[in-house]
């Protein structure tokens, strides 16, 4: 074939983002943004491009692309080079992910933790300090405390619900600590809602505290938005610079893939892209294709799961064997409610239920579930339940778990898209066994 219809192009010939002056929503744009069927034999969906390398138009083009890849010229590659750097399925996915958060750019990775590790490594050097909220996903916290510490990077943390004054104080302490180590405050890393307590971080307060402490030259604010994003929270609107996702969760949504991403302005993502180009870690084309498929139904799935969670939590709140709930639709703390009102558009479908008793009672509840599956992860079409203190956060020191509220009676539940009354019946019979 001599025409160019099968030539993978970085940018589509057409991109319809508005109709009659109306800006199209991400839910609509997920059906075709970044892909021109004309370039792939009229295929309504992008094919899976299973190739390791791409043919250059000429030698000068190859040089130009590598100048972008290596950073010798700003702006990145102008074309497809090699699948460790870029490829059609991954670039289509990155363009669509950026739309949800209103970001300039996005990068995809082989897992959420690969994205987090690459992000932190891209910004940290010996002597630097990371300030992070707590709790974090245990692997994220472990990477900071156990791995980066080997290379002379230290950290300070503050509780998720910290006030502006508390955040000001921790940033001042971090500046002093970094100066004493001959480094800098490299990053402010947040997780909101926090895993597994659902505690919210005041991103606007963090943004204002950074501005007061550093002016326009402050470190990036990165936030893990996996629990609510991208439907119920878009932290860039509140002042975050980089949004992190485990795409395994709601974005993938079917418990059949593992991937991660970061999104934000190009100036923040360029160092991360350069590190990814060197180390690898980009997600594979099949996973990228599956994620593009899943993004088409993201709004539908998350909306249904959120509605289900509200009904299930109404039942659980009234149950005599439930001590309390960590659900954003039923917040008791005024400070947390204020953050929720300013930052969130929905309560999500992942929450904590505190069973009256301890580990034995929680295990009995988990072991008697019939519809809900006893498994870690969240955001899938099926309902999942797990015990963070004994599973995902087992490696967190007990004293820190106690301080962060990760107790033996905390069960994390991710509600799926099943019939809500069936789920309530399942939880009712499991609680009866406690």
C-alpha cells in the first residue's frame, strides 16, 4: 500500500472540540479525541499498534525527533520514535486523560506506583525534602521513607485535615531542614481523599501556603486523585500542579489492567517525561487501548457506583454493629465538610466502615460477604472489601497507623455497579455473622 492511511500520526487531521460554539465535555470527547479514522482504514476505534519502532520520513526528521527526546531541543519529539518514548495508543490515551482534569499534558505509566516513583525521582536530589500529607497509600509512603531516604532525601508530613497555619509551619520547617542539608524543598505531595481513611486535604490552603513561603518559585504541588478523580474532583482547579492516578482503579474500571498517569502543565511534566524516556515505564499499547475503551464509560460507571454507595452507606450508618463511617457523603467534622464543599462535586464510592470490635469482628464480616469480593484495589465494576491494617497498610509501623486512624476495625469498601439492594442484603447478612 502506497498511501498514508496506515501511517501512525501523532496528531489527527481533525479534532472537533466544539459544536456551534459549545465546548464539548470530556464524556463526549472520549469517543474519538486524538484519533482520525482516515489514518487507519476508517476503523471507528484506534487499532492496537504492536510495534517497537517507527520509520522516519528522512534522516533529518530522525535527528529532530531525537533532539526532542533527549532534551537537546525543547518541546519533545515531533513524531513517533520508539515505543519506550511514545506510540499512537499511548499518545491518544494521554490526550484524553488530560481533558478530564483540564491539564495541558499527561504521561502514562505501567502502574500507578511507577508514575509516583518517576515523578518523585524526577524532582528529588540528595539533601532535598519532600513534604507530604498523611496518610498516603502505603507504597507511596514507603517509597519516600524507605527508598528515597537511601539517597539523602528526607521528608516531613502533616495530617490530611491540617489548617493553613499548620501547613505554613511545616513548610517553614521543611525550608530550614532543606537548607541544613544543602538541598531544597523538592515537592509537596498530597493524597486526597487519603487512603484508607477518606480524610480530605485542603489543596487551596496548601497552594496559598506555598505562595506565601516561596512566591512564584515554589516546588510543585502533586496530588494523588485516585479516589475521586477525575469525575468528582479536579485538583488543578484548586491549585495543584500535577495530578497522579492509579489508572488501575476508576479509569480502567474493570479490574483487568494495571497502569498509572500524571497530568499537568508541560513545564512540570517535562522532567518526568525525560526520566521516563530514559528508564522506560510507559504503559504497553494493549493496556493503553483498553484504557481508551474504559474512558468511554467512566462517567456512567462512576455515577452509578456513587449512587449505589449513597444507598449502601445510608443502611450501614443505621446498623447497630457499625461504629461509624468514613464516607464523604456523611461528614461530621466541619473542617472536612468545608473542604469537601470547595473541592468536590461528589462523595465517591470508596469509603471506610468501622465495625464495632476489632480485627476478629472485621475478619468475620469480610469472610461472610457473598457478593462483595474480598480483594484489594478499588474502582472496579464489582464491589470489593479489604482490611487495610492487615493488608495494604500492613507495612506501616503500628504507631503511625494508630496516629493516622488506620485501626483494626476499619474495613475499606469500594462499591461497584451491582444492584444496590442486593449489596445491602449482602452487607446485612455479613454483619449478622459478627
